[in-house]
């Protein structure tokens, strides 16, 4: 290997030159000084040669050292290094994968001896000790996997979040997103607590909607009155509050959202604004406050206010999205209530159904403690409470209670055909229903007219023990629901007017209710005059509501027609039969005592039980309940009707398919 021998010779020469480098330098300096001092040509010529040779040797020594260093450092073109495949191969292994922390990289020789800078051969065992083998590829990959963090889906997506599993309410979605924002703020600002408060100006309260905190001493009530604390100050002024050093003695007064002092030293609070309109002029006061605190003094700066300003804009956008979705949800609920109201009225068109459906659907749209429906009663010639629901289980008005018209809140609503809303009943002197009422004076009250076009049929009224309970949105929803009920009442009353002039029921062919009552009064007078007996029977189909729900109102009318034919075939020609109500027939048996009427009722009951009715391809049978009451001398028709209705209700309460005698 001639190249290797030349390299060894070259390195020996370099070593000798390095050893005499100092002598060459001294000799050159002496020769230079001598040549300057001595004025002899030959001596000066000799000194010049000595200086030149010394300089050449020194330059050669320096150049050789540079080349040697380049060769040792792995340069791309080291001298006397062969590029043939048989020469040794060097591999670089980064110190991230070596056991020697003090080595930048290691070299692996492919079988040759390692030569040190002095050209001395190292021992084979020393070579093995010095050599750093490269790690296998598989081992390196394993090391990388152990060092790198393995990410999972939950790092980027809320796998268990409820908003992705099912349709959630807007409030649930808003709370989730708000808590995410608060968590980000806490991480970015290294805060102790980050919280969001609604400003309820009607109730003068600050309400904590969400928070992220390291403390376990946050107050549990979620509400505190607006006062002189820092959160309230931001809500009142609409300007940020920035405190760099908090006095320990005033901490409990400044931070009402802690149950006890927690050594807060820095605080910053910013207002959150929101407006439903597009104009900035409508924004006057903040709707909420975003606060951040820390246990470290002087933790926040002006850049914190800038950053929180950006977050408040994000929260304002979330509030807008929440309000839009909430309004849409309310519209859906309102449409569902209107649809249910119409379906119930269509299946059973009566005054009681309209009132009941209006009360039930109103209760689903707004929060209340007391609900009433007031309509006009022709018999009493007064406005009365047809429906009263009391959730608070406190003293309130009762059903059929007449109201003062127009000297009450409800009376004013009906008279003016316009709603009345009172957020604080303590400030109202006018009675809600009548002057002698003994009702609580705390809470709020709303009265909405039940009107169609310009005619008012009554009012639906809601009351709550909380002040400021009813919003404009609540009133609008009650208006729309009451309008649909008013349309049904208009049709009902028009039908009542038509029936005033109709003698025969158009479905069953029986007398109408008005003509039946007129004939009843005449027969009572005749029975008193001649001393004859007279019995009144009320016949009703059992489980009428189930039949209506199954076959609809048309199917139920066909059932009543079948029942009317059976009754007509069982009575005498001079007996009087009329349709007293939607599901009830009235029968006047002339010259018949109550015990004989009972026997006739049992006979007709058994006859009806044996009937088979075919309807919509289905065959079924029905049963009836009968109430019987005999007239006595001097009895008025109202008393006779009341007695008969009472015993009929007893038969129905007993399970139906029965006859009861007064």
C-alpha cells in the first residue's frame, strides 16, 4: 500500500518540522537583525537566504498542520486518502442515539487500524473501546417511538361530548363552547381563575355562567347582588378594571365570587357587549363581564387587555349564535303548540276543549306559578275565570270567579283588547281580578287578550312569584297561541248562534238543546197542572274521548247517530228526545215515574250493548251510562237538570255501563 507509506513519511516530516519551528523562527530573526546591522554584501546575502529559508519552513509547517487537521476532521478532500471501495468507510451516528454524551459523532472503521495525530498505532483493544458502532435501524425507530408522544383522536375532537351525540339545546351548546374559551384564556394567561358573569339589571344581580379555576373556594350560589365589587363595577361602568396589586384586607370586598379570601393579587375584568340590531347606537351597557385573576402580583399588563378584548368579541359572537338558535327553538315550540291546539279542538269541538287546550299549551311556552283563562258567561252575564291552574299551591282565585270589569287588570285587557305586563306587582295598586281579592303582592303578572280581529273573547293570564319573569318574547308567543284559540271560539259562538234558530240537530235528527230545554219547561208546567209524572234521562256514550281519538270527530258522530236511532226506536211517539251535548242525549218520558224510567233505561242499556257498529272496516260495540231523575211539584228545569247530571256522573265514576237514579 504505497499511498499509506507516503502518508506515514509525510507525517514524520511534519512532526520534525513542528519540533524545529521555534528554532527556525529564532534563526530567521537573528539573520534579519544581522543583515541590517552589518554592512557587508556577502554577509547580508547569507542572512537574506537564512531568513527566506526560515520563512519557507515556517510557512510549510503551518500549511502542513492545516492539512493534517482537515484530514482528521473528515474533510471532503484529505490528502493521500483513497476513494476506492476497498478503503475504509466512515459512518456518522448522531449523539442522540449514542451512549457517549461528550461525543458529537462517532466513526466506524471497516477493518483498518486507527491512526492518531502522531502516527502511532493504537492497540486493537483500544480501537474496539474507542469505536462507536451505529445503532440498528429497527432500534432507532423504537427509540423514536418511545420519545415521540402518540396522539389520539380525543386530542383534537371531543369524542364524548353530548352535542355530537344528540340534538342539544342552544344553552347546553353555549355553555360547552364558553367553558372551552375560558379554559384557553386560563392556559394562555397562566391565571388562577377565569369566569364569565351575566349582568341581570332587572334583578340587580351578577350571575356566574361558567368558570375555570384552580380554587375550591368559589361561592356555590352563582348569584350575588350588584354592589361595589370589581365585577359589578365593570358591569355598571362598561369599562375594564385593571388591578396589579390587591390589598389583602380588601380582598373579600373586591371579589364576591369567592366564599373566602384566596390571596388574589392581580385582577383584570372586561365588559362583554351584545346587540340584536346592526347599529352600534343600540349598545349602551354590557350584558356580561369576563374576569381573570392571579395569585401573583403585577401579573397582567396592557397586552392582557388587548388579548381579552379579542376574546370578548368571540364571546359576543357566541351569544348572538345562542340567541338566534334559541329564537328558532321557541318558534318551533310555538308551532308545535299551535298544531296540538288545533288537533285537540278538531277532535272534540267544544268550549271546554278550547279552554283546556289553551291553558295546557300556554303552560308549555312560558314559566308561571298561576294561570287563568277568563271568558264571558252568558248565563251569569259576567266575565268569569273558566280555567284556574295553581302550581304554587297558595291562595288564589277559584274557577267560575267573576272579575271586576273594567276595574281590574284583566278587565282592562279585555276592554282595550291589548296586553298588560307588570314586572313588579308591589308597584301596582289595581287588583288583578276583583277588588276583594287577597293575593300576594310579590312577583310579576301578564294578561294577554284572546281576540280575533277586533273582537275580544277573553284573556289568558299568567303570574309568577319572581319579578321580571315575563319577556317580550313570552308575550308574543301567548298572543299567537291566543289568536288561534280565538278563531276556534269565534266558530264555536257562531255555531251557538245558529243553533239558537235551529230546532233539529243536523247529524242525529233529534231536537236541538235549546228547543229540548224549551219543551222541558213546558212539560214541567203541564205536569204540575194535571198532576202527572215526568222523568228526565241523560244518556251518554262511555269512553267518548277514546272513540274520538281513534276514529276522529266524524267517526264519533256516526257512533252518536247509531245511538240516536236505537233511542228513537225505543221511545214512544210523544216522548221528547234531544241532543243535549256533543256526547249526551236528553230524554223526557212523559207520564212516567222515576222507577218506571229506571226499567226503561236498563232496557235501552242492554239494547245498546248488543249493537255491533261497523266503522272504517272495523267492528266494535259500545256501552252507555244513564242518569235518571223524576220531577216533583214546583221543580224548576235547572234543578231537574242538575239532579240528572249528578247521578249520570256517579254512573260514569262507577266505570260506566250503568244506570243511576236520583
